C-alpha cells in the first residue's frame, strides 16, 4: 500500500519519537509499503521554522535528504492538488493538512495522521 504521512507523523518518524503509535511504526517498518512525504510538509516546516516555533527546529533541507535516503518518495504539489482543496468540507482549518488530504484523494493514496480532526474527513485518511 502507499501512504502519505502528515507533517506531524513525518517528524515523529524521522526522529523516532515515542509519540509514534505502534500501528504507525508497523506501517512505516513494513517494506511492502510505499511511504510518501509531501512538499507541503517541507513548506510547512520551513514557514514555522522561519517563525522560530520551538517545535519546528529541524532544517527542512536536511529532513528532505534524510527521508529520500531512507526510502521515502517526495510528492510534489500540483495545480490539481491545489484545486482539489476546494472540494473538501470545512472540517479542518489547517491549510497544510487540507492540502495533504487533497493530495491523498487526487493520487489515490492513504493519508496517515495522528490528528483526530483531520481523521474525521471521509476518504483515504487513517488515524494511527
């Protein structure tokens, strides 16, 4: 299966956080799964780091290279992804999370998240 990790899970996975659930660890460790990260997550990290948020101190460039080196595939943002956001109900206000969900829907992959609000969306989103 193919999974797109949301920004929070991506950071937890990259830094082996104890916040990562056993289910998420299992999905990530399964060599049969294809793992994706979005350019939107790198953008979110870059913006929040520039704002000097203490929970976003990672260098997005270093993270990008580390993810690729560990077998993740980068999912670029396309115009179709941006337009697909328009079709989402207003359950979640986070623009990056909404874009990640639009990407998952458009590309036929499962969005993995720990965010209860994001997991309320119908479609290919799975809370772990």
